């Protein structure tokens, strides 16, 4: 219920701040396990990506830094929506991949930002990715769908929240899904750091 309510609110609010254009919806599997990897340029990215996926038939489970769960109201909502916290640099760091794998085994769609955080590149290019997404992809064999978001940084861009983009004219935002990334040559290899780094680079 919380997820559906959140999706309905997003559907009402997003058009007030963004003119959104979608493409590549045919690449989102209509059922079965799947991993979506996307670039991370804005604090509003999960809302825009979530809307894209939900209104194309899938209810995503996002991996997000655990500190978000401590934010009043927002933390309660995402917990009720069954999202997956990532406990970085702690003894619980591996838990997120365990829960993500369980979601995939149950036929769910998991959404990951390979960089693990909003890019710090001034031009919005991806930074070095983390190996979690690659580890999950090779272990599960689930198809990996790349998604590119453009324009969201004009709304709530940067690591530090600025409300400037919430005012003025609406921003043009696009969300584009591509065909599954071919990981065939990696599936039979031992997931060494080198292999995981190579796969991660394909996600960026």
C-alpha cells in the first residue's frame, strides 16, 4: 500500500516540475528477475526511475544507503515499500546483496546505481563504480538493463540538496532504457576483482 501511494503521489507531483520523456520501455522485462543499472545525477533520480519502471509494469526494489532509512517520514515510507538498505563500510555491508539476490530469486526487479552515490563529476559523467552490482549480476544470471537519465540534475542535482531547481519553469527530463548488457563471456569466469571491475565498467 505504501508503495502504491508513493507511486500515485509521484505521478501527480513530477509533472509539476518536469516534462518527462520516456523511451526504450520495450527493454524492460515484463516479468521475471531483472537488474536495472542507472546513472546517478540527482537526488530525485529514484523518483523518476521508479515512476518509469512502475508505469511500465514493474515494482522495483532499490538499493540505497542505509542513512536514508533514518530520515523522518521518508525512512518509514521506503521501509514500508520494501526497499533494500546498504550498510556501507560495516559488518552488515554484504546484507544488501543477500536481500537483493532473494528478491531476484523471487522474480523481482532490482534497481542499482553502480556508483553508489550521486556523481561528483562537474559534467555529470559517472565515477568509478562499486562491485556490488556486478557481483549480483554474475551470481544471479539475471538480465541487466541499462537506463540513462538526463536532466534530473536541473531539479535536485548534486550531493547536497538545493531547492533552487524546484522553482521556476519545468525542466526537460528523459529516461531511456537500453537492451540487456551482454555478460555471456563473464558468466563462466571466477568473479575476481578484475572480472568484477570489467563488468562494472560495462554498467557505467
